């Protein structure tokens, strides 16, 4: 079928080309998380910028925590403003320019440049997180409600392929550089330019073909844009209490994503500090894991729409617990490779499924705001999990195995909360809200 034709899974008026252009943003921005947060710069930060000091891992996780704290404050306000002014696409462009620009500036970070590295990581991750929330808010406009899992899976699956492209290009350069005797402080900065360049080029289809379907909502008279966003946020926080199951899922998300974000943030550090991988080994590991993550997102997207959102997420959480036990007990590289690929399958599935369920529980008039709350929950988890890991490894004089084992507690808590969610009641609450005429907050 031609790319421009409609799919049975897409909402009325949405072409395959537009859905593809939306998914291409996941392709574009995944290079940032894969190369900067997961595979290369995090290990470079600990090993080169901080010169393997005991506090290096904690400094890395604390830097990310600062950026996530800023996103927690900003995301609901950005979402409220986007809904009020139908400005998701404009704000997405601003966040993209910010993330690409500051990622390129990571090229300047060398040995001992601790504060420059911290500043740039805070800025890049802040803009990345804001953009992540905004692109997610388009999902319910593009997919039919019965196919949110499938379409979300398309995006996550393509996203992991994008991560592969950025990481593969970086790996090719690193291999070439190492063959010529170059040091990490000479070749890692160049991978930041590669990542920024691929992000900038790959997101072009998103801004060419993705439509802003939202319409501006009634504005509060005599208020600035910032005060209006705050007023709408207060209204959202008041109204969200009526969405009992959405609130429970957001709480569940905070805990299980704390574990997920720990793995994303510290995978390369664990591989190098515990399993003694070098930079090329680690990059190849993450590259293969991205393949399994892409397959997991694609497969579980269809699976989720058949068996249901809650069973799918529960299945992935059991998978995460298995991964923690395998990584904690791994003595051989083969066992660690198995753990990493279990993580890959669960990573794609759990993130795609979570985004789809938030869309399923969200009323149409407040999608950007509620996805802002989703972003808030994910970013709160991104503080809790990695900082817990960093603190445990610091206090225990670098016992990364203990830190990994403690990470598993977050998946157990998330699974317990998940079992209290009523999927039908949550969806009915969203539909009932849609039936109420929209009005100014």
C-alpha cells in the first residue's frame, strides 16, 4: 500500500505518511538516549571526565537528576500551554533545536571538565525530556483507541532502529579511531557531533508532515501565557483526582520506570566496571540490545492490543525482574549478554505499553497536559532509580552488583500497584470527560 494511504489502525484523516513522520521523531531522538545517556558519554563521564573517582557514578546520576527535576517543574506547564494554544508542534521544534545544539556542544568536554559536562548534560537532557512529552501527546490524535498499543509500538520500534543508526555510525568511527591509537578523549567528543547531526536530519519529516490537529482553547482573560499555563495546570491537578486509575498507573509508572531508567542510564557503566567491557565492547552490546528492544516494542505493540494493557505491562515487569537477577549473578560475559537482551525486549515493550495506556486513559481535550503528567512521572522515576543506584555504589565503595539487586525492588512495587488498576473504569472516566463541553479552566 502506498505510504500516503490510510491504515485501519489510524484515526480518520491520518495517512500512513503522517504516522511515519511522527514515528520518525522517535527514530531521530533515540540516538541521543542511546549514545549520550546509555552507551558512550555516561561511561566517558565516569572514566575520563571524573577520572574514575568513587563519586563519579553518583555525580553522573546527580547531574541527570537535576535535569529531570527541571523537567518535572516545566513539563506540566509546557503541556498546559500547548493545549491552550494548540502549540505542540511549535514547542517540539524549540525543544529539538535545544537538544541538538547542546548535544553538539558536548564535543568541547575533555578530561577534568566536570562542570562543563554537568551543565551541558543538564541542558541536553532537559530539552530532550520536554520534546519526549510533546511528541507523545500526538499519539491519541493519530491512532484509533483500539490500536494505541500498536501505533505506539511502531514509534518505539522505529526509535530503536534510530538508536542503532546513531550508535552504529559512532561505533564505526570509534573502531577506526582506536585502530589509529586515538584516546577516548579524542574520539568520544566526535561521537557527540555524529549524534547531533543524525538527530537534526532524521527529525525533518516530523516537521514537514506531522499536523497540529488541536485547536486553541478558550483563554483566560487578562493573564500572561505563563500565568494562564499555571492556572490550567492547577485545573489539571484538580481534575486528575477524578481519574483514579490514571493516577494509580502514574504511581505504578514512577516505580517501575525507576528501574527502567536505572538500566538505561547505567548499563554502560555496569558493563565496564563489573564485566570489564571496553568502549567498543559496550557499544556493540548496546547496539545488539537495541535490535531486541526494537523487536520487543513492535511485537508487544500488537500483543498489547490483543491481550490488554495491564497483562502486557505485568508480563514485561516479570521480565525486568528476571533481568535484574541475571545481571546480579552474572560471572561470565555470556550470562551478562543474556541479561542485556532480556532487558532489551522488556525495554521496548514496557515503554511502548506505558505510553499507550496513558493515551487510553487521557481525555482528548487535555492530552498534552496529561502526557505532561506522564512525563513528570517518568522524570521523577529517572531521579529515584539512578540516584539510588549511584548512592548505593558510592556508599558500598563501588559495589555495582548490590546496586543492581536493589534496583529490582522498584519493579516489585510497580507490579503490586499495577494489580489495583481497573482498565475499563479508567477508560470510562476519559470518555465521560470528553462528553462534557470544553470550557476555560
